[in-house]
C-alpha cells in the first residue's frame, strides 16, 4: 500500500539497516517522522496566515536555528536501535529528553560481547584535560591490557554462564558483568533534542567512543533533514558565542560599520591586554581557539558499514551463553 506520509529517499535508503560502530556496536535508524518540511510547516502555523512567502524553506530553517526558535524542530522524530558498551550507555542516558527502552538483563540472557579498544585508541591519561586521553601508550602496555581484559572477561563470562546453568536468577547472574559489555536500546528523540545531544557528543571533549556513535547518528540526521543538519553545523556545531569581554577585545581590532568590517590599522591585543579586559587565563586560551578558522565537518555515512538486521541479530544470538541461543 502506498503511504500518504512524507518519505525522504536518502533516509529510506538506510532505514532498518545496521551501521557498524566500534567492534560489536551499531546504530540503525528504524523509523522517522517528518523532515525539514515538517519544521517549516510547524513554524508557518506559529507565524500565522499570510506569511507563506516570507522565505524559502532553507532560509526559514536557518533563521529559526540562528534565533533559537526551537519548537518547530521538535515536530521531527527519530527512532534508533543502538548497541553500545555499558560505559557509553551511561553517558548517553544522561540525555533525558529522549525515550529509551533498554534490553533487560533481568529478563533476557546477555550476549557476551565486550568492547576492546584498538591500539590507536589506547592512549595515556591527558595532562591538559583530566577527562581525556592523549599520546599513544607503549605497545607492551597495550599487549598486557589485552591479556588482562581477556582474562577478566573470560572469568566474568564463565561465572555468568555457570550461574545461568545453575538456574540462578538472571537479575543476580548479571551483577558482575563489566561495563565494557554491550547493551542495547531503542532510543526515540526529536530533532531539536537530538541536535543538542550531537553538539555535546560529536565534540572532541566527549569520550571518543560516544563520539563514534554520535558521528553515525549525525550522518543519519543529514539524510532525514539535510537543511536542519546544515543549519546545525553552521549555527551550533561550528559557531562560538562571544562574551562581553571578548566582543570588547575584538572591537579594538576591527571596525564594523554598516558598509564593511575593516581591520584597525596596527591594532594589537596582547594576552596581558586580554587579562586586563577581564579574561581569565583559560578564557584567553578559549578565545584564541574560537578565532581559529572553522572546520567544515562532514558526517557522511560509509555505506559499506551497513549490515542487515538478520546478520546483526545472528551475531547477538551466537554470543548468548550455552544452550540458550
Ligand atoms: C564532555 C562531557 C563531560 C561530562 N562530564 C560529566 C561528569 O563528569 N559528571 C556528570 O554527572 N555528568 C557529566 N556530563 C553530563 C552532562 O552534565 C549532562 O548531564 C549531559 O550532557 C546531558 O546534557 P543535558 O542535560 O543538556 O541534556 P538533556 O538531558 O537531553 O536535556 C536537554 C535540555 O533540557 C533541559 N532539561 C532537561 N531536564 C531538565 C531538568 N530536570 N531541569 C531543567 N532543565 C532540564 C536543559 O535545558 C537541558 O540542557 C558530561 C557531558 C559531557 C558532554
């Protein structure tokens, strides 16, 4: 039967396919409702009759995002099926403005699948960012970490299997499974809150593993609502708000008139001047970062990373312990 709902060919192409993330994880767009047109449609209602020709869809969407008129983008919905290590799930679940239904380890047997970072991701504690990593770890440390992880995971899996075989309740058998283990959920969220999630989680300050999931989801948003995605990159992701003191500093360097923006001849603002203007040392560093030429990120999906639902389901079932597959 033909649908009366609006569908987007680029989204239909990936619908229900499973995008590989990390070693055993995935993101699948299982459903969506609306697209850029739904944002426009909702906004036009709030603008009232007689304003239909005020702007093209793209111009309107960009205006809405620039001015943080966000409710029209709540009209677009996404539903994903995702599998991620539990430590990623703990970060992800902090985003409260979504609906979640997680695999129950009280009800179901857990697939014994664990995340193992690749060598290039196995880095040392960052000196500049207490929540980060930097610089490769020695190869022998990585080798030993793999050995230790394998021992620990084999032990945890063995205990889990044994308890299940002894008919211990699943809700108890699971209590010492490590947070490297994969869990799964359905995650439904609207476009506005999804873009907020993406702004925080594709950011280099987020943990690399959750960034990987966020990048995959950004690629899916690009397919469902390309104009909203573009406006998000331009006005949120790659935008940097200026504080009062920062604007003061910049106005000493450039002369903005209604005709043009011109550099003030010979003007220079030293780090001391910035401190005088009220910037803390960290804010000075942040301002210098803000003024670097922006990147143009691209979250294009690599279609070769898609697998079928059947293939993914078989992998999960094979990892369920013993005769219970
Ligand atoms: C790099 C990074 C490091 C982090 N480190 C830590 C950490 O060390 N410890 C830690 O506990 N968390 C940490 N977090 C989690 C962070 O503090 C947020 O909880 C998480 O990013 C979710 O953001 P949010 O609340 O804006 O999102 P959502 O929960 O999706 O909420 C979206 C928006 O809705 C509004 N909102 C939602 N619920 C409420 C409410 N109850 N009251 C008022 N407004 C509400 C807010 O405006 C909010 O911004 C970290 C996050 C990042 C990105």
